[in-house]
């Protein structure tokens, strides 16, 4: 990936190993939202970045830990949902290409869901 500035709230396509609930296989490319703070991931020698995967599957079922991302949000080509309950750490090198940036209101929703998911906020 030639991009040096990865920002919180950016949407990328990333290469993923298979999820724990998926059977075998090499994984696939899927959109992700960068949720790591900008300061920590600016270290050029640190190879990792924290992301939330995005799915176009079952968008009619948005669970308490998900955030609905309408088509066009962050450059997404279809209605999707951010799977905040599946926070992942990936290699920066696995970020294939930048799609765009989430609107502030969607990133704020993800922030609240992350706080609740990690037990820092009760609702």
C-alpha cells in the first residue's frame, strides 16, 4: 500500500484471514473502518492498525453492536454494517486501497458502540 497517512474513520479494503466462525480458507478482502487513534498509528515502524470489519450481509439485521452504513458512506458501494463486535488488528500492509472517509455522525456511532462493547459505557 503506497498510502502513508491512515486516518481514524477512513474506510479501506483490507485482506483478511478467515474469521473464527468461518470454516478454513484463506480469507478474503473486505471493507474495514480504521478505529485506532491517529497518534499511535503514525509510528512508521509499528506495522499494525486496529479496524472494524464491514459487511454487506444481513443488513436487514443490525444488531446492538453494529452500525448501519448506508450506500455511499465512506465510499461503500452498497448498504453495509460495521461489525463493531469484531474489532480486529491487521497489518498496515494488508490495507489494499482507501475507499473514503465515514461521515462524522457514523464515526460517532462507532465510538459509542466501541465504548459500550468494551464495557466503558453502560446502556
